[in-house]
C-alpha cells in the first residue's frame, strides 16, 4: 500500500468514526476561495445530510459555482460560531493553521485537516493531518472520493472540484501533471462541458466591494525593483488576493499586498507565470520568512501568504529582501 493510499484509508476511518458519533462540520478558511469552498461542498454532498460545509466567507466565484451546483454552504459568524449540539468531528480543508479559519473551533472535538500548502503548519492538536504536494485541496478530495465513494461523483460534485483545481492553479498556469490529470478525470467521467465551464468561471465579475478594494489599493501602490524582479506592493483591508491579481495585470513580476489588523499582519503575494518559471517560489519565500521572524507562511510558487504578530515594516522588508536575493534564471 502506498503512503497516499494509507493516508486515504486513515481519512476514511476518521470520517466514519466521526459520523458515527454525530454531525461532521467541514470548515473552510476565512477567504472562502473556490478551492476551499468547492472541496468542502463536494465532501458534504458526497458524505450525506449529516455533514455540513461551513465557514465565515464565500468569494464571488465560489458563490456562483455553488449556486449553480445547488450546494449548501452555511455562513458562520466568526465571533460567535454556532455548532451542532452533537458534533462528531471537524474536518478542515485548505488551511495551514487555525488562525486562517477566522473562527474558534469547539473544544474537545476531534479535528482532521486536508491541506496542500508547503511550509510550516500549526495543526499540532489535529488527530489526522493530510498535507499533500498537490496544486489544490480539491485533488485530495477527488482522490478520496474516487477510492471510497466513486458513486457520489455526479456532475455537481465534479463541477465543484474542477472549479477548485482551475482557480487554484490560476487557470492551469501553475498546474503540474497531476493537476491536469485530475481535471481530465473530472471532465471525462461526467457530463461537464469544459469549454463552457471555463466561460462560466470567466463571466463572474468582481462584486462592488472587490472593485472598491482594488481601486483604493491602486491609489497606494509602491514600485520596487527587488533585485531582478519588478515588484508592485500596496495595502488593503479586504480582498487581498483580488488586489494582488490586479497588480499582476498591471505588469508586476511579483505583487505583494499587506493587511494590518489589530492582532496581526498578513502578507498576500502573487507571481506571474514567467516569474515562477524563472525562479520565483513564493511559498518557499513565505516559509523562510516565517522561520526567521515567526508566524505562519507558505503556499505555492505563484501564490502564497504569511501572517504573524510583528511590525508591518518588518514583515514587508523581510519579504522584499528575500525576493531580492532570488536570482532570475534563464535570461
């Protein structure tokens, strides 16, 4: 039995035990992007009415896809989350640490984590932690469903998982062979029209709050030549990922968005495909930053983040210094 198959068996046994005890909450990270929401909703649909996908936020694209897939998702109040009276377990998807959930998990309830981010993790209390080197959490969920619940893979679940893979790989710009193979299995095994599906995703416009966040952040953009890389950086209080993508569209090799709250500083970074191919590894940079100054950091080569309780200038300058030390390959 391979290591992955062994982990899937442990996951299956954990899910079975939890559902025998009570309800199972599948919890997403606080940004509510398509990968985390799609993975949660796919699991909830496949596992039955005793399982509920939930979290504090759903992005615009995730909202559109879940609506089209007729998926249920419970929005929770981060300051006062309401849990089922009889809860058998919490299954966290696509989060590298509890701080990325935006809510406190109930005490003394078994926790399992499915994640794919490189770098450190703060899930020391989890009973089971699967952290695979995939491009999306949706690929882990697909592997589990293919092995243990293949009959549940209807077109609705296929759309949820396919959307997670497509968006988390940046429309396959950051995909590897396994991601492409997973997407192919999802399309070939059902009735999803891939070209039409991609058009649907691209028709999801920014909502009003995202447009406001982008326009305000653009007024604060700073230009940096970080070694070999053209860096655009700004600050934002919401929708950091959307803002970072806007900076890439404006011509940045690398985009950095800083968010300062009362208790922590958060960095969100994105890199263009060419920059990644020429040596940028944002996940590695954020992991290294966490090792030096504390906090939690990690992600993909083209999309990563860090959060911690240090001065904003310390985190920002540390990232820029590390990026500047990365030499461009293949001039």
